[in-house]
C-alpha cells in the first residue's frame, strides 16, 4: 500500500484530496494546524485504518515515521482576508513549510506536488494566463505575503528538483469552489451564498467588471491527481477557463438561491486582479485533463452544501478587518 502525506488536510482542497486518496486505496496521513482548516471536513475519515491525522504546523520540523511515496503540500491560508489576518503564518507556511516538506520528500525518496496559485501572476497584463507569463505582483501589497510566498515556493521546489533531482510537481491552481469552502473566509462565492441565505444584500467590490474563472472541486482534484501521476516538473495551470465578471456572477447566485436580494457596491480592495482566466493548453496536452463540470451544476451542488449548514454556522460571520484591504 502506498502512503501519501497531505498537508492542509483539514482545508477545503486538502480534505477532498484525503477523500480521493483513501478511495484510491492509499494510506493517507493528513496534517494540519487547524488555523484555517476545520476538523469536521475530515472527521468522517477518523474511523478508517488507512487514515491518520497529525495536528502539526508544517512551518516546524516535520517528523513522519515509516515510508512515504507522495507528499502533497496544500497547507496555506488561501483567501485575501485570511492573509490579512495571519500574514506572517502565510509567509512561513509558503517558505519554511515548503522547505520542511521538500526536506522530508528528499529524506523519504517521495515525489512531491506543491499547491501553487494563479496569484503568482498577480494582476495579470497577459490574458488568458499561460505558464510562461512571469506575472505582475506587488510584493508589499496586502496580497504580497501570499503571492511572494507562493513564488518562493515554486523557486525552491525547482531548486530541489534541479539540484537534488527530487521528483517535483507544481500545480498553479485557479479559483476553485465546492462543498467545504469556509462560509466566512471572505471569498466571493461563500460570501454571496452566505449573504443570500441570511437575507442580506450581496456585496460587489468595485464595479464588478473584474473577472474570475471558477473550477469545480471534483475537476480540480482530477487535475491534481493527473499531474502527480505525470512526469512533468514544470508548473501547470489547473483551472476552468469559463470566465465571468463578478457582477454577472452575483446575478447567477441570486438566480440560484431564488432570493430577491439586491447588490450593493463597495470599494475595490487594493491590488484586486482585474481579470483572471487560465490557459489550460498545457494541462490538456500533457495530462489529457480538462474540466467537465458546468458552473450551473457545480453551483447547485455547492449551494446544497451551504443550505445544510446549521443556523449557528450560517450566522458565524466573523468578518475580519477589511480596512487595510480596501482602498480609501
Ligand atoms: N468580491 C466581491 N464581493 C465579496 C467578496 C469578493 O465582489 O463579497 C470580489 C473580489 O474583490 C474579487 C473577486 O470577487 O474581485 C474574487 O474574490 P475572492 O476573494 O473570491 O478571490 P480572489 O480575488 O483571490 O480571486
């Protein structure tokens, strides 16, 4: 039986990866320090013999006994509001955390895949974004702690590959959605659905002309697994190229939830990318992967998940301090 270590196991993406590798017959070691992850995303796995959970911060030395075949480094805060709240941890997990994971992979002879992000492209001047675009990132803006940590993460991963011959994979993950997103992480989809369910107006930042391209979680997981199993060590975009403006997205959510909410406009946060769409030619050619889930189906499934949350969860709207994030 092969063993995989998944960091960020209690998070949105990490918990779905745990499910997938358990289904595929692996022994899964999940690791998380539970700052942004939640145990209820993985508690259904606790009774399984093939699943182990370590409550550990990967920015500190990682000890795992026995052999490891794969490491998937998915630990990181991943929403602009989270980076604002915990900027130092965001930098540490993307630098010290990945260094520990790479060292562990080297010691165990494991193949490692790291979760990078479309944020390495910053506010892109090339559209759609291809992997050979180097990006337009403000290192000292509110997103800098995430963007630069992820850029460093890619650099050190390539260095381990080139210098130590480590088997490495780099996934540049674009906006992803689905069940287990945190309702109050500030991201647009849980924000809009939470607002609709609570009967509040939907908050559009800026004029809503900025675009994003949303990939359903099942497609994303399939793409990650294909990349891990490939022999390709350069970065690969994984995302859904179906692009939509935030204004139109708000309309889709209002239609989906059947509510008659209005939209209200707030200031656009600093360095908020104006456009984002992955060019997935590489993933199609190299991995033979393409997203299959249409947004209307993915949104239905996601909405059902949020509808089933308890009243307490729905009203747990601890909003972080937006002040530094929003342009005055
Ligand atoms: N956004 C919005 N209203 C919200 C939350 C987000 O209009 O209540 C906008 C945000 O400014 C950005 C887009 O939606 O332009 C996507 O934001 P998200 O935080 O989901 O992800 P990211 O900006 O990292 O793609």
